[in-house]
């Protein structure tokens, strides 16, 4: 497929594995074996068993009627917040810890920004009885205290990163250093579609369950698999990669990625990578990142800990470079307004990251004709087909 990773680990001009020599054996082992491991029948059975009975998948695809009325379009929310641990991150950590066990690893390390990936990693480590160390920027630890406490309750050791902006970038740096010093016994569960190949491809594959379910659920609810738009926030970009995955090669489906503009794209306090970034190397891959003329990484800013990252994953850099996806940058202020609006329209309080994606609806100028069915028609269609959970079934 045009937008999948090639056999050298690149999405177009972005990707690869730019790593210290000491890490090469671990990364090469993962690269050479992860697809074979994932395709084994025993792995597939355990992975999907845990997704169903432990994570709680499939997550609902919810027709947000009052939000739809506001924008004169048919808007569905993919409720990843209803996963065990409260976010999509668990899809990837389940998959990666099963790979780590197959490779004989004894301990797990991870980085986290908003804390959801840290919680998801600590959760699967508790489930599998493996040691767990989580690196988190000390600034993020202050603004995400409940998630820090959850990680500790689950048995993880949480180590603050105190360099730089004390956020996600710095936590990732510290996790990389740990991995360099303990390469043989440790598996690094990267939480987003960033890092050296094969991590971006592997994380996207584990998160692709999101778009796979969207296709089945839309078929069930409105009689067609493909939406007009898929909208997702992008920091590193794991949730967007999962939501886009099965639609990337279908040009009829418009992909919308939303970054954090912070206090304004040109304010000096922003994380809008595609607006401000240039090509470079960040955390082991060639991608777009915010950097100075001499290649020093620029400190990002966002009210959202999960979007406070100076780059994007190579897949998203490729989607931007080829214009396959449209990128918007949303300020803190507009994201918070969108989050409050959803809360009061639908009774769903979104994560601040998700609120950025919701705010893009004000920028998109949706046309009523782009929605084939009204919310009322969709509800009637779903009611008449509710016993058919998969395409092709008969009642």
C-alpha cells in the first residue's frame, strides 16, 4: 500500500533507524521477528482475547446527535476512553508486552507524557508479572498527578526527567539512555508511532484495531464502511495512526490531523510541528521536528501533556508531505472551548488531546451534503440492523 512502511523502514523519505551501535542488536532482533511473532496463531488468539475480555473491545462508535446538529453533519465519536485504563494506549501495550515475552525479555521501560501510556504499560506489566520503569517529565508529573499515582499503585517505578522542558521529549531521552545501558534484558515499549523502525510500524499495526472496528461499525450503523472524514489529534500520533490505518489508501476518505498550536503557532509557545518543523532526526527516526538552524531541538509547548512533543511520527510526516492528510493547529484556548462544548452537548468530558481534534470542526467548514444520512436516519438504520454486528451477516 502507498502509505505503509517499506522494507527499509521508511514512509517515503521519513523513518529509518538512527540509533547508537549498542542498541542495534535489540532493534534488529525486533525488526526481524516482530511480524513473524504477531502472525503466529497463538499470539493472535491471546492478543484478541485480551482486547475483548480485558480491554473491553470493541469500543462503541457513538453518534453524537447534539454535536451533529451543531455542525450540520453526522459526527461519530470512537469511544477509546471506554477502554480499560481510559485510553487507546492499552491496545499497543498489550501487543508489545506479548512480543517482549516471546523475545524472553525480563523487564519493561516506557516513557509517558499525559500519563495514559504509562498507566497502560504499568497495567500490562502487572498483568504479566514483569518489572516496569516509567520515565515521565517532572513538569508532566505535576500536572498529571492522578496518573502518576495509578502507575505506582500498579507497581511501576516512576522516574522524573528533570532536563529540558521536563516533558515528553525529555522522558523519551531518559528512556532511551536506560535502554542503551540495559539492552539485553529490557524491552522498551514506545507509546507512539515514533522512534526507530520497526516501532512506528508496529505501534500503528497494534492500533489499527481502531479503524478496523470503525469500518465494521459504520457498516452496521449506516450501511457503508467509509466515512467522509477521519479526525484525530497528533502529537507523536498513535491514535491518529490507528484511526487512519485502514483508510489511508482510500482517497475518498479525507484524513484530518490536528496539532497543538499552544498559545499560537508563531507565539514561541507551540507544538505545531508541521507548521514550524523541518526534516531532521528525532529519537531514532528521520521525521519533521521543531529545531533551530543548527539542529538543536526547540522546546515545544501545549496545555496538553500528550501533544507537548517537538516532532511527529514518520508516518504522519509522510501524510503531511504527500498532502494525503490535512493538518490543523489548534490553540489551548480553542481546544478548551471545544472540550467544554462536547461536555455540555453530549455529557462526555474529553481528554484535552481529544479536545484539539474537536476544535478542528470549527475550521473545516463542513457542508451538509457531505453527510449521506441525518442522525435520525442513522439511528433508524442501526435499529433495523442491530442484530448484524459484522458486514455480510443476516438476521
